[in-house]
């Protein structure tokens, strides 16, 4: 039996499940916050969900314009 | 596309190399601490799981905050926090999950610092963040190997301290006085007409799937520590080379070619190390490409864009803590199917290759 199976099938699982639950709640909160911040950024950029801003005009820059 | 020579000698590429070193030192320290603390106790399951969640998921929120306060040196703050945490581990007597939170906060801040500096200084190129990201693979295996020895904490802590000057110098490349929107305006890799939220979601799925696939790759040849070292070297090299080649020959071309070519090498290399390593190198090349996709639709918040990729990496790893498949046949089917899905997703979201301003 490998280590993972050992933990899953033993009483040790009881010791870690609270920690697991806390981490999952934390993850959910962070993802929700990220989505809120992203929506705010989209709004700020004047970008709606279905109207991505057109690409910036850099396509015509030639290699000779490079400064490096 | 800027050509290979210009991709290798890009302006401000020094920022990528400085954060390569910082990232390397950081992962050496973190993996040394985590592996040492895991030992053979009952903590071995929860401890690395907690590390993954606490270090990688919050980077989106930390990144967003750092986007709002660009003069804050996240790299330096994170480095100092990691040093404090490792000293606490070395001293002993502190609650180990409390110290782990400090270590992970430091890790997350330093990652965000690296992303902000390299993205904001790259002028739309991928090689800068790719070189930064690649340092982590070398650090993970070095820290893991060192933890298996009787080495005390202090040499590793000293090594991390040596990264502090680089966090200060690299901050100069961040151009904190300029707006991210302006600095990232050359990131235009997303397909026109595709909603920004769809780009972010699909990119998240690609990263998560590829993160999961990383644990399904059939590698019967990997039986010794040297093999593990070679595996991580191939991964790290692939991440850096992927960004450089994407700058030189086009993001879409490299994303698709590396994904398609990696599959036969990975499947046929189950027992042949060299073939497998080539496959893994190719497999790792898309790392910076998904980041560039995110930045393309979140130009005003590169830290937040980066955080989505690290959160996705963690989501891909979570199933591995519960189920590990060891059958070659099943893993081959999973890797093949997920590769096809990722290629379709990339085709749907990556725009046509164009020249970028070097």
C-alpha cells in the first residue's frame, strides 16, 4: 500500500480533514476575489465581457525599429 | 517574432536572469524546508498539500494588490519572509503550520515580484518571464535532493540571503513609475474577437490540464536520483527555451509545435530516457505562452494575470494528492486526450503570429 492509500484508509485522514477543509475554503475565497478584481479591471479598461479591445497597433513595427 | 539572435539578447533580459537566480534560491529553500519538515510523520500528506495551496493560490490576489502598489518591492519582502520562516524552522519550537504560512507568503510575494518585474520590463516578449519561471524547476530538485542529506539549514539560508541584492537591482527594471497598461501594450497574443473572460478561462484550463498531465507522464526509466535531476533540468530548460523560441518564431507556432511534437516523444520514451527528456522539454515550452495570453487580456494587471496561472497549476495538482495512476496504458490515453484538448484550446485562443516591438 502506498503512502497516499495508507493515509486515506487510516485514522490519519481524520487528523488532516479539518486542515483540508480550511484550505479549500481559503481557495474558494481567493478565486472569488480574483474574479471580482478581474471584472473590475475589465470594467476599468472599458472592456465588456464580449468586446475585447482591439489589438494595439504594434504590428507594423519592423525589426529595424528595435532599440536594443 | 524578433529572430533568434534578438530573442537571446533582448533588452532588459537581465531582469529575467536575476529572477532566475532568485527563483532558484527560493525553491531550494522552500523545498528544503518542506521536505525536512515532512519527515515520515503523519504530516506528510497535508504539509505539501498546504504548501501548494498557500503558496500558489493567493498569488492572484497578491498580484492584484502589487499591480495597485507598483513601488512595493514584493520580491524583497518575500525573500525576507522566507528567510525568517526558515530560521524559525531551523530553531524549532514554533508551530509548524504557522511557520509554513510565513514561508508560503514569502514564496507567493517573491513569485509575484518576479512576474511583475519580468513582464513589465519585457516589452511584450516572453523570454523574460520564461527565464524567470524556469529557475524554479532547478530549485525544486536541488532543494529536494539537499533535504535528503544531513545538511543543516544555515547553508541554504545563506544561499537565500545571497539573492537579496538581486531583488533590489531587479526592482529597477520594473519601471514602477509607468502604468502597466502602457508597459504591457505589446502583449497582443490573444485571438481577436474572443471575449477576454473566455481567454482567461481557457488559459486556466490549459494550465490546469497540463499541470495534471505532468504527473501522468509515463517514465519507467526514472529510477534513480540522477534521473530525477535530469527530469527537472529538462523541465526547466524547456520552460526557458519555450519563451525564447516563441519570441523568435512566433507564439502560436511554438505552442502548437511543442505540444504536438511532445506527445510521441513522451509516449515512446517510457523506457528510453533521452527520448522522454526531449518530450518533457517540449512539453514544458507552453508555460510562458499561457501567461502571455493572460497578460494580453489583463494588460493593466500583470500580477493578477500571473496569479491565474499559478492558481491553475495548483488546481491541476490537487487530484494527484488523492489518486495516482501507475498504468502506462491509462496514462498514455489520458496524456493523448488532454494534449488534443489543449491543442484545440490553444488554436481557439492564440492569435496569429505577428512581429513584436523588440
